[in-house]
C-alpha cells in the first residue's frame, strides 16, 4: 500500500515519463516540463515551449469507496488500517510555436507514449524515488514514497472533454486564453491511514461447518374449528410447504413466537396463542442453525409470510351455552330510565384501540329486523363486554361480534341453518 505521498509521487513519475518521451523529439529544443497552473505558465511568455501537467480534480474511487469498512469497532477501537482509493484527473497543456506546429508535435509524442505505456510500473516509480535526492525537479520528501508497494498499479486513460466541459474547466483560470490540451484519468491511488491496529490474539481453533441452507417455503395454511374452517383462538393450524424442518424451528405470528408441536420436511402443526388478538396476522417459519463449539444457535433462513384471519368468538359455559344475555334496565313508571344492556364474554380479549361492533339479526320468517350496535370505548383489554341495546325492538336475535372488521361465527344446526348464538331482548 502507499502513504500520503502517493498523489505527489504519481505526478512526479508522470512528469519523468513525459520528460523521457519528449527528449527524443526531433526539431524541438529544450522542452520544459512543469506542474503549475495553466495561468501561471502562460505568464512566462509566448516563446515558451513545453508541457504543463496540472492535477485539476481528485475523486473517490467507486470500487474502493467502502472496501475497508468498518475500520473501528463499536467502542471506537481500531480494528483494521484505513485505506482510501482516489482517482486523479490531469490536464496536459502543450505550448510552442504554432507556425511550426510545435505544440501539436509534443501532443502527438506524449499521447503515443502514454498509449503504449499506460501503467506506472513499479520500476518507473522506484527510479523516480532514487532520483529525488539529486534532481531539483523532484521534491526530497518523495525519496521516502512507497507508491511502488501499492497492490494496484496506477493506469492512465485519456478522457474525452466536449466543448462545454472544456469551457467550464478553463473558466476557472481567470483571463487565461485556451491552449492545446489533453485530459487524462489516473486510477487508482491508494492512501493508507497512519494508525496501525493493535495486535490480536491468534485463532486457537478453526472450525468449518458445511451443510445445506434451504429456504423454507409456505404453500398454504389449513385448520380452523369454526364453520367453514374459520380460525379461532387456540386452534391448531397445519402449515404445508417445503423445507420446513431444521435444527431449530420457530413459528412467528406477528410479534408472537410459537414452537411447533409436530414438524417434518413439508408440514408442521402449531397451536395459536389463546391471547392472540382478533384480526389479520402474518405467519412465517424461522430457522435456527446450531454452529460452533459448543453449538450455539444462529439466525438462519425465514420463509415467506402467509396471512390468515383470526376470528373472535362468543365463549360458552360448561353446558355449551353461549355467554350472552340481555339485562332489562330498571323502570320508573311506564318507561325505562336507561337502555338495556347486552352482556357477553368474548375470546380472545378485546384490546385497547380495537373497534368492536355488535350485529343483531332477528330470528323471524317475516320481515326480520337487523341492528348494528357500536361498543363503548374501553380503557383496557377485556373479555367482558357490555353494549347498550339502544332502540332494539323486543325479539330473539342471532348475535355476532365484529372486531376490527372480523366477525365471530354462527353455529349451524342439522338443517344447515344459523342457530346461534342467540339473545332475547325484552
């Protein structure tokens, strides 16, 4: 790798290559090679013949932008030596007698030389380093440059600049006339950080574990004890798919984690938590892999997510009767002082923020009535609900509870008709 002297070392080596290229150009006198701003070179005079090398832009190299991340641990300690990759953009300006086409002669010579030798070889860099103490054109500090130790060699590529780009580039040199130019792109220059990470203990034992890493796939979910296969709290679900078994298997339902009861390669059974709230949930299978000595569980693959709907249901007593009833309000004279209340026990519990609506359908063969009764706002989760009956007419009604848009199921008699749960309003 290379240190902070790398950029200057690239420019000095490029200058040396250009000096060697123009030294054998016939018909040209003492050609000067400079590394100044173009406006500073033009102030010398019109008789100046030479080539100016100007580094006008430095950009991070895209391939090396994040190659050394992270360089520090979470507590700030250095874990590896930092390194940044840079791309250099050079502008080569050619000066000489226009009538004698000197500038064009120099341009052709240098373009041909860089095309045949587009790489800064380690030998060329080492030669520049050896000359640094003796030649005035090479700064003394470059004698300690280690650019030749860089893993990647620096390569020069000609850059095409259109009229607009040339105009923008030359506009930064105030009142400087344009001269014949050629742009080159040098990539990549690696600069190492100066800090060295502290030594770490050697690896005591190397363990390699090889095994298949299949991703579980869920095809469908079967189950549900309600009518039509509706899924209720506490039901056992059968999950069908591929590659469902592993060292450790967890079933994730929303934020809940459940261990399967039975599992094989293409099916598993899982019982839903009793407290899982009513509504739509996503089910996925998560694998854990035992690795290391001693074996420790590591996160493995996860399956696709398959949605299902968990329906609420009205609880029943030991005799199988639905726990729903109507409470007659107290009377004052001929009228009730307040509406009656419909009491019911619901499973799973209704949580704070869930919207609950009571749906009543009258059991009548002629002009049955239907009512929708919103439940009062609750302050906490509860299984017991009290919903004002309002203006519900007396009669016997089928009862459904809708939680977040999901309704509780009806029971069905032998004739295939809805038979319950029922409540009688008096």
